[in-house]
């Protein structure tokens, strides 16, 4: 027939297999696609490996990785095997013929649909449950490593007399195994029941027997395994009572057995264990009896017993035995809890001494004044206030910044004496980079430069109220020894940088222009390999890393650059302190990081929540001082490791600190070679180690209750203390303060960490607590508690601040200072025991209008019932102890420091000659201000008198400002500064403006 298709005629084209070349191309593309997917999936692991290798802690990466992989495959395989075998067994035990019923007829289509894919369905189900179980098990790598490497504590719980390691290391692993066994049994039971039902072994609506003998035996064995596991759970629950938390005596963190636990729950758990074991035997017996009658009866008995014995009986004991005489019944268990808690938190060696809190009436005031100079180096520079001053005077460029809260350390003076020092690093501030682009952000602006330090007890003699710097300028120079000033790793360095390649970095700016630099360290990961570059391009979602010409020979990528995250990465088993602090050690800036070993399995020791107990007014909004905790709720903590991070090359070093800690010994077995011995700490580093703040915060929170060792007193709650609110920072608790001081039983000053505690619900002082924070001291870590009589009204921080604020003279002086919209800011309220009483010292800063430059202007001092506000600490102490009359001036001179190392010595700076004129003018200003207030009180409508007073006030202030400017000018011409000429002139102008606004 003719072709009617309308198209050309010719041979038919036969569609067949693609050519060999096409098949090869498709196969190649497929392999490349698979490799690309694998590369994307595992690029993160590859970059992690490179990073750990660069910091020489590759063993940490491999140990954790292989542990996770091992747990994943072992428990994933066991789960898949358990579920798979039971599915296969249920299918194997199916009846040969299904009963002819509507139920079975409706199931036929499902059986027929699954029949061709039975093996694949079995494989899919087992793989799925295996993956889920393996992923869950891999998260237990810490539990596994603690169990397999655990060492004994050689301390025993008072109830079962088992080593603490059983509760800390063994019991958590046993509980995981138990939960895994329950999961495997339940999943197997459900899967087997579904298969039996699908193939007719179980019937719901069909006539006759509900289950075949094979199905009955199979499911009975699984139920028997489940009940056996329940019996094991009851047995382990007995030991779990020793680490169980409960509500008791107004706390939700009480841990350990109480009377009802020992006399009701403990025997109940034992009885339930026996009942469950018998019930399990009855289930296993169905293999021969082929009936569920006895097992069901036994299971019902077990459930009923759990309700009656495990629930009702303890409630009866609590109601009718404990509550009528709770104090006597609970006293032995309270005593055990107190003893265990004090051991677990390192409070067992704390020393409580009675302290009157008030000096004797016939005390020699002159002698007290002399003792004030020697008792403490009273720090006037508040690290939480003066950071803006450091910013204004020493930041130099916007792309530098200091932390919001500076750090307190000790450095030696030229004559070899130690002095408390406030220190901060001039770190890179990415937000201040002039123009943001990829090169600037990651290649040019890469590091900060230099440390800035100031004396803690004095202020500048040439710039009134400003810090007295012992290390400043850019590049930094001063009293600190020579050191590498570049800061590539710091608390504010959160973005990656690529250094060492063809693109040079900005080193620092000087009067001669910008200096460039090329990184010389061996830190970071080399980017010479294109595969490595591709991996990092993928990890950081930045394709330019792959092809940018700014990357070449020698290029290295630096990341994970904050001290806390570096230590946490190389030691993921540690809890990191919230405050890493810098120190100049052996020619380098080293970040010192305190790290803790913790557990929540110490029997009888009450738990605490780290995030809550370490929060105070020093925790800033940026989270620089937040605690990095793997385990937030703990009941055992030790400062077992001191870590350092080099600010230049990022090298992380872990040093053993607590050589007796069994938890650290366990982790050292798990990660051998990662922690250096304590003997490896150099003398120069040892000088800067200190007792950590976060540990002390945890201990003081526990001390509010556990300073009491008498169970009767503990039960009554009559001696409960609380951490007071910070009187200068509302809504936050008062932080502990580092301070060189001596307690009444000490002969010389020691670098200490101090805090105050008040009785619960009251504002008078309950106790003063100090811990020896000097790492070179023989009594390092010793906690001394001065307990004040509960029937006295010794004021606490809140009341002392209220007394300051309610003093008319102090209020008037501060009001004059605040004129011109200036702001008063109170510094840290320091407390020092002195002569049987308590000395309070608080610096007062003035922040000029429209400026962020807090400068020390006055010092508040209180002792007993006397208060003083003076321009220097020494003058305020003289007034309080009756050695001089209070000044009528808001500013008698430029000496705001108060003298030498004692923090309260004689003024060593001769005041400018204009001071007398200033004092006189300000005295007239104060009188004019009071006249104006009196005029308004006398007659609110008498604006004539008020106007005259205001004019007199203005004239007096103008005279004071003019005299002060002349005095300051003369003082500046005599002083010697370390700033270059341009910076000095700018600072002088700013200071002059600030003084006028302050006045």
C-alpha cells in the first residue's frame, strides 16, 4: 500500500541500546555525581580532621569519631538483627492455611501485594530501625568512654556501700543498655505481632482460637524478655534512689534517699523485682503450656503490686510515719546529704569563723586607719565600668575594641612587688572595618594588636580620673616585658581569616602610615591543595575560596578562634569557665581558660544548674562570659584542668591541675596524651593562674544552705543565706570580686576572690566569704567564711548603698557633679573585714554628657555608722576614721587613687595650685544650690529669690570651671605622658570638655 504518512519513505529506524561510548559517558557522569554527593556529605568531616591535625589533637577527633562509628554499627546491627530475626521467625511460624473468614479475606490482598517484595520489605524495615538505633547510640559516646575507662573514687555511698564510680560511670551505661533492650523488645514485639496477624497467626474477629500455638510461644517469649528487663529496671532503681532528685526543704534539687525511700521505696523495689522475675518465668513457661492464663495473672499482679507497693505504701509511710515527726525521721538522711554535697563541691574543707561585724566601741580609730592601708589593696578601677574608658583612650581605630568587662590580674611593679592590674586586649572588631568586602573582612583585617593594662588601685596623676596605664599605646609599651603583640585569637575574633599568602595584612596604623605584615606562625590549615580549598569553600559557603587569586603558596585559613571554643573542641569532655582572661607569659599573650570535670551521678549530693548559679551582673549581653556546659545540671565539679591558648598561633595546651580527680583520670585514660602533667606549668604561667570565678559562684550558691552541718539547723532553715542583688546593677546578683586582701587569721595580703551573703529575705549581712585565689599560695582554694551574728543589724550591700544614697551631703555633692546632664555610675562595692567591723569602698565614676568616658571622680567609704565621699580613697578613709574633717568640695585634687600598694596610703601627688580656688568656688556653688532649694520650699512662687540663687550658682560654677581649667593646664605641662603629640592634644581637649560638663 502507498505510504500515507506524508513523510519521506525509507528504512525503519530501530531503537536499541545506546552505543558503548554513550554508556561509558553516562557511567562516568553517574560515578562523578556519586563522588560529588559523597564529597558534599563528608566535606565537614574532612575539614574537621584537618583542623584537629593543625592543632595537634587529631587523637581526640579519631577517638570520638571511631567511638561514635563503633556504637552506631554495633547497636544499629543489634537492633536490626533483633527486629529482623523476629520478623523472619514470625513469618516462618505462620500457619500453613488461613481460616476462611472475612478478616482473613481482607488481609489476602496485603499478603499478595507484599509477597514479591518480602525480602526487600524485611531489609528496608531492619535497615531503618538499625539506622535510628545506631544514631541514638552514637550520642552515648561519653557514657561508653566513662564506663570502659572508669577509675574508682575510693569513696562509698552510705546506703549500699558502693564506690561512687558505680553511680558516676557504671549506672548511666547500664541504664542505656536497659533502655536499648526495652526499645529492641518493644519493636520486635510489635513487628512480630503484625506479621503474625497478617499471616493468620493472630486473629481478632475470626471464630476459634485467637492465636496459634507458635504465635503464642513466640510472643510469650518476647513478653517474658520485656518483663525480665522490667525486673532488672526495678533492681537498678534501688541504686537510682541514691542519685534521685526530689523536692525537699524548699529545694527541687535535693538528691539521695530520705526516710520514705529507705523504708518504703527500697523494699518496694526489691519486692517488685521478685514479682517481675516470677512473672517472666511464667511467660517463658508458655513455650510448654501454650496458654496465657498464668502469665496474664502474673502480669496483672505485677501491675497491681506496682500501684500498691510502689505508690500507695510509700504515700502511707510519708503521711503517717514521717510527717508527724519529720525532723527526727529525716535527720540521718539530711546528715548524709550534707556530707556528700560538701565533698562533691569541694566545700568540706571550708572554715567557718564567728565575726562580730562591728568594731569595738573603744577601738583606736588611728590604728584602724593604719590597718586599712595594710589589710587590702582596695581596687578603685572597676573592670565592668572602665572598658569604655579603655575604648576611648586606647582603641585608636574603630576596627579595634576591648571586651565589655575587663580582667583583673597581678603584675609586678619595677621594684618587684605584685599589684592588682586591670587588663584588656586590643582585639579586632569586625564591625569597625571601614569598608566591608571579602578581601578586607578575611585577608586584610586579620588581627588585633597589643595589651593595655592599668593599675587597679590608683588613677592617673596627669589625666584626672583616668586609668593609670602601665602598658598602653600602639604598638604597646610600658612596664610589661617584651612580647608578641599580634592577636590572631581572641574573645571577639569570631570570623575566619586567610593569612600567610600573597595578600598582605594590615598590621597596625601609626603616624608614619599603615604597616603591613604577613603571618609567620604555623597555625591554621594550609590551602595549597585544591581539594582542601573546595572543602572549605563548601564548609564556609564561600566559592571564592576555590578560585581566588588572593590565595596562594603559604596561605592558611584560621577559624575556631575564640579561646573557649578552641578548648571545648580539643577537650569536648570538659565544661568551660565563662571568663577566659589574657596574661603576658614568656614573650606571648596567653589566654588562660579554666575547665571543669563534672558529673550528675555523685550519690546524695544535691544538684545545681550551672547556667543559673553562674549568672550575675558580669554576664554581658554578648555572652562573652556564658558557661559552655555539656551537662548543665551537675552534683560534682572540680577545676581539674588549666588550659592556655596562644593569642598568636592558637596553640592549645591542657594542664592537669587537680591531680586527685577520678573523673579527670578517667578522661585521661580515654584520651591519652592530651593533658600535660601539672609539673609542666612554667613558673611565669603559674604567677597568673587564679581560682576561677564560675566555680566560686557554684560553691557560694551551695554555701547558702550547706555552710550548716547540723541536720536539725539545716531542717529548720533558720540559717539559710542568699546571694544579694547587685546594688548598682538592678536585677542581677552581686558578682564575686578579685581583691588582694587578708582575712583576720592571715598575716599578709593574698590575692583572693570575695563575696558577701545575706540572710534569706533580709538585707543585713549574713556572712563574708573569701577563697585564696593565688595559685602559688599553700592555701590555694581554701574557703574562709566569716559568719556574722544573726541578731545584729550589720548592713549588707543593699543597705550600705541605701545609706550612701540617703546621706544629704553625699546626695548634694553628687547632684552638683551631675549638672549638665552628666551621669553618675557606681563601681564595684568592695567589702573588707577590718578590726572586727566591715569596711565598704565604692568608686564613683562620672560619665560626661553625650560621651562614653567614665572617669573616677569620687570614692565612697563606709565603716560602722560613718560614711564619707571624697576625691581620693586616702582622704575618705581619713574622714571615716576621724583623722581629718570631711571636705566641702566635690573635688579636692587629682589624686583619686589613694596612694600606694595598700590602696589607702597618703596622697603622693601634690595638688595643683588652683585646687584651693576650685574648692572655694564649688563650696559657694553648693551653698547657692541649697539656697535655691530652700527658697522653693519656703515659697514656691518666690521666683525672685530662686533666680538670685541660680545666678549665684552659675557664677560659682563658672569660677570653678575657669580655675580648674587653669590648674589642669598647669598640671598637664608638668606631667609626662606616653601618648604621641597628636593623641595627647586630642585627649586634653576631650578631658577639658568633660571636666566642664562634669562641673
